[in-house]
C-alpha cells in the first residue's frame, strides 16, 4: 500500500533538480500513506514518485520499478492478490523478474497485454506507467474505486496526478477555482461524486477506467462495470448459496497474504462478522479484531461485536467514542481534501489509529449493503412505489407549478413534492440531504448564477447512471446507482482516507470483482425478499454467523451528531456558520441558516445532517481555500 505522485512536463527544458524538488514535495505531503520509504525517478519529461507502506516483498519491492530494458517504469498503490499466479504465467512467456513484488508483475503484464493487463488483475489499485519509448503515460484505477486517483492538465500544459488532491495542490500550478456544480453535488449528497471535483481544474479517474496521456492529450476509457444484464440461467436457492459460500471464502483467503500482522474491523454487523468467520476458518492463530462503541445506547453495537469475538475466539480490542472526538475534526478535514460530511469518518479514524498499534493490515466488511441490498431504504422505496404511478402529465403540469407557489414549510408541500417525482427521482431525493426545495431557500442569487444552469446537475448525473442499467428491475437499478456513487465516493473514500491517515491498509473482500460478478447473477428477489434485506447472503451464513447477529435489526455505523450538535458543538457550529467570513463567501442565505439552527436547537426538526454538511464545508474552505 502506498501513495503515488507524478507529473509530465510539457517542456523538456525544465532543470532536473527543479523537477526533483517539486516531486519530493508532492511525495512528502502524503507520507502518512507510506511512512516506510520514498522512491522517485525523473526520466525525460516524466517525474514519478511514491511513498511506501511495506507489506509484500519488504526487502526488494522498492519503487519506481523498471522493466528489463529500462524503457518503462511504474509507481503503484494497492495490492494485487493473484500476482504470484500471474507472475508464473508471465515468466513462462519469457519475462524476467528482479523482485517478488506485485508492482513488477503489473509492469510485465502491461508489457505483455497492454491495457488488457487490467483484466488479469485481481485486487485494488491505482498505478501509473511511463513508457520512455513513445513518451506515453498509462494510468489505471481498480474496478470499484478502492484506491483514489486525481489528475489535472495545468494552464502551462503540464499533466499532474496523485493519490490525493493535496498532491496536485503541492505541485503549485493547480487553480483553486471552485466548481459550483461540484459544490451543489456535495450539498445534495454530503460527499463528492466521482464525476465531480471541488476544484474546476482537477478530475478524478473514475473506477473501472484507465487513462492514456500522450502528446498533450488525455484519453480515458472504461474497462469494467457492474453488470445487471438479464439473468439467462436461474438456479435454485441452494445452488446459489453453495457457490456464494465458496466465493466468499476465497475472497477472504486471497486477502490474507501479507508479510506484516493483519486483523479485522468487527462492528458486530452481518458483513464484518462474516469476514471474521471466514478468517477464523482459514487462519491457525486467533484473528485480531477491533471494534468501536459509544456511550449512547442507540449507537452502540459493542454487544454484538463481543458476541462475534467470543464466538470466533478472537484477540479482541475495543475503543469507546466520546464527544471529545470532535476535537480531531480539523485533522480529519485535512485528510479528505474535498468537503466530506459522513460523520462516521470520526470513529473510523479512531478505530484505524487503535488498530495500527497492533497490525498493519485490516480486512473490513464494507460493500455488503450495495452488493446484497442491505439498506432499509430499498424496502422503503418498494413500499412508496405507488406514488410514482401518477401520470407524468399530472406530475409535471399540475403538481410542480403548485409546489412552486407554496411557501417554505407549508403543510403538505413535501407530500406533493414526493408525488411529483418518478421512482428514480424519488429515490435520489430520499438520499439527498438538501433537496431542491431546501436549496432554493439556501442558495444566494450569486450561487445560482455561478451554477450556469447546472442547478441539480448532480441529480441529472445520478438519473443518467440509474437509467443506463440494462435490467428493468427497480432493485437492480438502485444497487447499480449506489455502487457507482455512494459506495466509491462515500464508503470507500472514508475507508481509504481514514485508514491511510493512520498508515493502515484496509482490504475489502466483499468487493472482490469475481464475487461481485457472481452475485450480480443472483436474482434481485433473492437479495431483497419482501422486507428481508440481504436474504441470500444471510441464508448462506446460517451456521457460520450466530443467528442473533444475522437476524438482528440493522443498526448501521451511525454517530450521535444530533446530541453533539445540541451540546458540545452547539456554540462552535452556531458561531462558525453565522460568522462574517462564512456569510461573505456568497453561497448561502443567512436567514435560512438561522432557521435551520433555530428549528434544530429548539427540537422542532432534526437538521443535524444539514448543519453538519454546512459546517464541514466551512471548515474545509478555511483549510484549503483561505490559506
């Protein structure tokens, strides 16, 4: 696990020493991602560097790594779990290896297969290969988006890339002009979707894509996607369960390769318990498990984590979160680089720091909800589907004009608004923290002008994603949408930044692409069966995970921010959001912010997430724009 950085200079006349100094700064800004060592190389117009967290081939796996004749070099962030098998195949084709690292295996695979090398890789990755012979740069990101990759073409014609946005900012040529459409997307969902970046000049390489930079041109192409095509062969429930168990165990087994200590996050939920169950079957020594809890009973899952730990006889460690945790908020904001409002990042950060005292690698249960339909909102959506049956003409021509003239907070306005939406729009609205109604009250005129007609562009992007699914099944559409948006941009972003902040590697077995491709062939009605979420997954785990964990009510990794905002954070959030420097940014109407604060603090409405989103934005602004 590492962090990578680099740039391709337009001019060949830039002194080598000058480029080496810039590259060194870019690498050092992400020392947390790789505290063990740094490697850099300047070759022609290319400057490639990395920070390394040593896990595999500790002695000889230093980067950048060159091919046999020195014409190609690679920097790599991630882990390839099938690299040994792939290495043998490449050796049989005449490739000679200097190391036993997965990094060198990728480089030789690229020599052999070109861009098709990605089809041979099983793991998580973001890497860059510079080909000196034709001065081209090949960059790729893993299928699901476990590892991040940002890039930009500067006004001076230099191509810059890195594992984190701060790498690009350190280069010195990146404009900090705000992308208002991205800001609107953040306010809508509480995170920055992959199609957006807070700074106009920067892009993200989307999951399942590769990029080629040559002669000043950038070309990107998708090489993999979630596939919910109609199922040709329907099997019995028992047949699905048998193969699912095998696939799950294999996904865990291949992620246990390591030359350093490893363990697992254990929340006490179905997903993390399943991972620990498989680890305990495979490993000879007790699994090291790490859990986090709260004093507030409604958020505390330690009871179930302890049940699982006892059941699997793990070496268990716990940490209790207190409101004082918010004192780390500025450090957490600094690690995300973009506005990010998932409050579970706080306990994830502390959990990662605790785990790092014992291990260098952890397995986590992330991805199960998007894979097996685990969110209760899928059930809610199916129950509300009748609202969308109103004729489109009535929804568009009668209800929407009526909604426009009703004042904010008018009785029945929200019901009419929901009735005016079709199924996908209604689902998108249900996962939006600031709906279009709220944003109309929140945004200043200047903000709307800067959107240049892109008011709600992020919703259009989400609608387009859901509409691109080949399946007509509503649950398939929602699973695809969440897998392309919430999963990489919230869940996996949180896991990557918070574990890497502690120099800890996280591996995610449930997002093994071969497991994903099999699960997609399971009919949706076996994932969400009536009101039973994760039906087939839970059936496959019967006898493996205790029933009191399998069939308990879903709790989720929540944080008591409502209580924190009402007590410990009350004065700080109030002062920050209404401070002169905040309001002078020209984004928001002070009147509406005061309404949110007043209604929340008087317990009339729960605006905790809306206030948290606004607060995180302002804290981010002060660190990344004002300084």
